[in-house]
C-alpha cells in the first residue's frame, strides 16, 4: 500500500467529496476515484458509501480514519527528523574532552556557536584522558574527542590539528621568583617538577621534558598529579613548580602565581579526533565550527584570549 493512498483517503474523508478532494490534491477526479477503489481492494473493505452528493464514511472507514491520520503524522515527523539530521540540525553528539580542555575559553565558545545554529542537537560532555577518549571513539561510545596528540592507536581514527596553546610556569606564592613576569626553565630546574603521569597525555608530558632538555637542564621530578589540572593545587601546597597550559591560569587556587616561559617553551597541542569514515552531518558541522573558532582564537593576543588572567 502506497502512503499516498492514505493521504487520498484522509482528504476525501475530510471534505466528504471526491471532487473537492481532487481539487485540493491537485489531480483529476477519475484518477482519485480509481486510487480510492484500489485502496479498498487492497484492504478488502469498503471505506465510503457513494451518495448523490459526495461520499460518506462507512463504519469501517470511521474506525480506520484516525489510524490513517496517525500514520500520516508519523510520516511527516519522520521526514522532518530525516531532513534535520541531513542538515546537521538534529541528533545527539557525545563529546569527549581531554584533561583541562574545558578551561580553554575557545572550547565553550565553539560549543555555544554550535548551539546557536543547531539548538535542537543534544550535547553530552565527558572529560577524560587522551588514551581513554581514543578507546571510547574506537568503541563508538564517543562521537568526537578533543585530545592531546599523539593518539595511542591511530588506526580507524581521523585526527586533525586544532591549536597550540602556550604554557606558563606555576609557582607557589611567595616563591623568590614570584615577582618575575618571565621565567626560563633553567631558573627552576632545581625545583621539584609536578607533572601528571605520562600515560594520561604522553604528547604534552614529553613536550615539557623536552623543553627542559633543550634549555640544557634536567628537571628534578617531584610529586605526580592525578591529572593536568591537578598540578595547580599541588603547587599551591608548596610541593614544587609546574608547567601548565595557559588556560589553567583561570583556576583560582590562591597561593599560585603564573609566569610566561622564555624560549624554549613547550606547547600544549590540541587536536580533534573522530572515527575514520564517520559522516554524520552533525559531527561534520560541529568539527567545522570548532576548527574555525580555534583558528580565529589562535590569531588573538594572550590578553584577548585570557582577559581575566592578567597576561
């Protein structure tokens, strides 16, 4: 049975006339009468009583009419949903964020920009570490992940660069260098370096140690933090110093001062990862908005990027 048959049936029932229904449907009366007869034959029931003026629903027709209307409404809803999904305006995105990524102002900005153009898309956010997020992508538990490359298992993943965030040195308040706006790594080489476990973010971990080595010094390894953002409270507790993404300056852990690093300074690189071959329009649309926002953000001055930090 063609869905058109139900539309013809409902229209004729609404108007009580095949002639008027044909006019509303934009067709001739004989073909419409033929379509109604075909529907009755397919169903094995009589839907209308033909009268001198128009038609009248039979008792069976009265019973089937509300069900036909429900089917047509479901079809309309189906088409609206399909078109919304095709335009990237409907659906659900599961977004994974690597450690401290939510503190980077451009990330909530990109989410807000996406929400402005696709308010009916549901966004679920999860913060984790890069290896865990990549595993979630492989297992289809996450649709998009903002990670700190490299990824541990690049097979079946599509990874593209987003930005390179500057890093700063976090010192405990009252430190002898607390009044220095710019500090080189060799100036704090003897201080215990608070850093997160390498397995949580090997790319950023190695970038920090490599910067020390390029500066000609070997860091004194101190307490490990459970995550990137967890380094700041440990610095505030006087347990050492740390090299962190500049966005962590927004953590108001009184007892910590943040300082620009003179070259060589490591970068905190971010990338966006999705499953290879993934072509959901909402995913494509979100990634496009995210990359555009990050490119624009990178061109801004540190003062504009982080207006509340004093940098």
